[in-house]
C-alpha cells in the first residue's frame, strides 16, 4: 500500500537556501522537497508554506520583508509575500540560479547563473549590469555595507570584488587548482575571508603594488562550506561539511569553538540584521537558530539597544481583489446579521403579543373563577345563616312545647 504525505511541518530533504530580513522576525528557506517556507523566529512556527512543481535552488528575502527571490532551474522568480500565499510578481530569464542576494538597501539584487552574475534593479526588474570574469561556477555573493562593492567567489579559484558603479573588477585574487566555497568581507571591504576546497580559510588583503594577496591561511581539517562575518565583529562563523558550526576568533589565530548540530553538511549561514541571531540550515532538512552573544559586555549592550530602537513590523499584505472580496463578504454578513436581528425582533414581538394575550386570557379566567367562588361563598354563607335561624327556631319551639306540657318531660318519663 502506497503512503502519501498529508502534511509536513519541516523540510524533508536538503535545504538549498535561507535568508533573513530587517523589518520582520522571519527567515525564509527553500528545499529540494519543492517547498518554500517562511518561519516566524519568535513563535517558532511556520507562517507560510508554498509547494512548487520544480526544485528551488536559492532564495533571498528583501530587507523590507515583503518580497522574495526564488531561483528555479528555468527562471528566477520574484514573489510578493502575502498573508497566506506567495504572489508571482516577475519572472526573470536566469536559469539554474544557485545563488541570489538583495543588496543591503534593497534597491538591487544579484543573481548567479553558472559563471555569470546578473545585477537587476529591484523595483522595475531591469537588468542594469552583468559581471563576467569567472571561469567556473560562482558559489558566493557578498554585498558591502554601502552596496558599492560585490564580492564573489567560485570554483575557478577566483575571488573578485566588483565596483557596482561601472561593473568592473576592483580587486581580484586567483589561485589555480583551488575551488572556493564561500567568501565574505569586513565592514570596510578591505579584508576578505574565503573558504576553499583544500580545507583552509584564507585571509586576503590588498598589498600595495601586488594587488589582493593571501596574507594568512589556516587548515580547518574539514571543508568549510559557509562563512558569515558580522560588520565590525570579532568572530567569523563557519559551517562545515560535517554538520558543525564553528566560531573563529579574529584576527585569525586558529582559536575556535565548535558546535555539532546537524547530521548533514551545512548549506547556508545567515545573520539577523542586528547580529543577535545566527540561522543555519543543513542537507538533513533542518533549520537551527542560534543566539549570538558577545563576550564584550559593552558591545553586547550596544547591539541590544540598537535592536530595540524599532519594533518588528506586524503588518501583512493582502491582494486588492481578496480585500474587496472580504469587504463584500463582510457587507453580506452584516446584511445577514441585520436580517436575522430584524427577524428575531419581529418574532420576539409576536411572542410578546401572544404572551400578553395568553396572560390576559388567564387573568380573565382567574378573575371569573374568583367571582364565581365569591358568589358560591356568599351562597353558602346565606345557606348557613338560614339553617342556623331555622335550627334556633326549632329549638325555641321545642322549649315552648315542653313548658306548656310538663308531662312530656323526658326526665319524668324515665325517672325511677
């Protein structure tokens, strides 16, 4: 007998993409189980689940929290996040998009197709630039804080920094025979960290006269698949192929802490906008949320205060058609309530009239019975009076007869 899954609360197989936003406490994930899910971090629940016919390869949340990119084998699709659904806004001709990221300002996004990187304007989806230079598959995208630079890394052993002003390479470093899995940069984009297929984390920095060079590297004894670095942070977070999350102290010295949490490889690492939460997904279909605490109490308090300045948005989006339909339905229900209320009031008035008539009928009946009882009472009183009068008269007559004829005295008759 074949079994069919009726409802699945979690991803069943590999999670291929994850991203967070600024204004809402949610994280979006996509998986090879052909679903896209939006999770509410505070409630620890799944807010929305969307099933597709194709497997999604990548996902990106707009910083505003109400738009989302999903990469499919045939196209890259832009969705608007509604209360209970995803509305398709635009389809873009980016095939096999394995990586996509919104800029920090949200006005642009980058999408990878093979070894090409396409830059689009978010609000009209116009293609504004194409970055060509990688000879292998691009594995990583990272926007600078001011969105002026884009750092990319790929299987061709190249790490590039692109200027978005003219879409030209600003810095580069190419290592033949090396494949990069991920790359990230510091807040000023002057120092880069990249993880390679040889199990090393490489620290790159521009050296005067020689371009961007590897100034430090450490052997990690495993493959590092994901890297994230908080702006101005002192810790580099890494995800391994063994399902571990590592925290490397900066400057890199090899000192690190490790937490094993997955049974499969780490597929995505993302930080919340205030760097207080670390989101990690895995090939086993799991999503883990870690609370990040700084050892420096001053910095930790500053982050907390910064995160409490503005509350998360609680609003949700509805299509105008659905809103009009709901308004029309509300008007219809209000009309039905009015009709039912009027009908109930009419029925209550009918019942009140019938009750009043019944009360009057019973009152009249009881009044008539009371009058009849009073009449009977008077008749019995009259009869009683007449009998008493008759009895008294008989007693008087008997006494007179006895006085007139003493011989008839019973005492004389029966005396001995």
